[in-house]
C-alpha cells in the first residue's frame, strides 16, 4: 500500500506529465473551425499561420492575417494599425473577387461604400464549410455565393485551400471553382482577381502620391512610400519593381526586409488557368494581385477577353502563394512554378 506522501507524489507527477503533454504544440497542420467567431484557424507545428474569416464587416471571405514561419505578420492590419496606410479599405488579407461581373463591382465593396452606391456593388456571401482536415498538410473546402447588387445570386464558388510549410516556408494553394447560376460576363477590368495587401515594410520605397480611379469613376488617393518600405517586385520574365505592373508572367515575387528579417512572397499562376500567364496588378503601395481577365485594360493592343460563363458552366482558378523567410532566387521560383504546373487537374 502506498503512503499518503507517495500517493501525493504520484498524483503530482501525473499532473505534471499531463501539463507537459498539453503544452506540447500539435505537430503538422491543424485546421480548427470556430463557427461562433466566423473563422477557421490554421496553425503549423503549433504556430499561428492564418485564419479564414467571414465577419459581417467584410464583403467577402478572406485569409487574414498571414504570418511567415518566424511568426512575422506579412499583411496590413484589419483595420489598419498605427502608422499604416488607410487607403482601399476593401484590401484585407488574401482575397479573390473581381471589379466588373455583369457590371457589378465585387472588388471595391466594403463598409466604407456610400449608401447611394450599394446597388452597383456585389457581395460574396459565405455559405458553409464543406470539409476541414488536419495532418501533414491542412485542407479546407468552402462554399460561397456571389450576389449582385440586385440581390441576385450569379456565381457559386467552391474553394479548396491546401496549407503546408516547413521551417523556412509557408504555402497556400487556393483552388476556386466558379459555377455560373446565370449568364455571367467578367468584363476586362484592372481590379482583380487574387489579391493580397501586404504590410507597410513590403511596400515599394519608390511609391509616390497618386490617385487611382476605378472603372466606375471612384477615385482613391495613396500617399508616398511608407518610411519602412523595402519591397521590390520581380516577375518570371525579368520585370522589376514598378515595371512589373501590367506585365504577364507565370510568377511574380515581392522581396523586402525588416529589422534584419528578409521575406519573399511569391504568387504562382497555373497553366490550366483562364488567361494564363496572368497579368500582374502589382502596385507599390502594397497591393499584390494576379488578374488573368483584364487583358485589354493592361495592354490596349490586346483584344478584350470579356470572359464569359453560360448558366451551368464552370471555370477553375488555381494559385499557389509561398512565403519564404529568405530572398528567393529566380531558379528557386522557376522550380516551384514547374512543380505547381503538374499539380491539380
């Protein structure tokens, strides 16, 4: 029979072991649904990576925030924090939409839109989580509906996310299938389609005061470069910095540094995508976007694409976004592009 002291010792040891087990970070990629908070949290080896969120204050679901493998946040704040730019309130995390679909604007919609402009805006409404899986890679499949300003559903979006990473990288594959619920036309437009709004230190130091006008005539002012801006774009075709905007390529990277910490963010197009190779809507003030459907807007010599889906037709858009904690080389990025080209039907 154990003495009271030995029983107490055994109990204490068991409690200590249980506490140590509970404190051990879960290995692999964990995808955890929190329906009450309108979010799905993604961690890798116990470290926060990103969250899929659909709060009422947004007009589309997004991934926000996004952190690299060292825990450094790479996205602008939502809402913007002290010292951050406050332009383009619709730029939140990583998103997917378009500025002119059946003449409704899904890209520029936000809580900041004036009531008189609501009728020309579109909203992407989160419907449900279809599946979520944790493991060596994390997977999340969601269902959403694109609804125009007349409250008419025009597209059903099924999106499959694959999350992965290691000690030096984080990876998001975003595969979206859009099924037309009516006759749908994506008119050529500069504001689309996969968008990422980066932290101020990843903006370009060459950014200047500018006024950007959308296709509906709404103007947005952006200021000069943020004091900590260090970012530089590079495309697969060799376009650098400001010259990357409006050019086409199978990948585009953005490299910057903060307090000795260097990061490259790279977006990869996929040969099976409509409009491949995509046009890069890469702005110095912090918008990093791939737009495969605005061809004639970026290059007036091109014929308008006006990408069209008849009712019942579907199109799939596949993108890979990699976050490196070093300055990725063109050879490294080309190798990743080759690998991505062979994945996903």
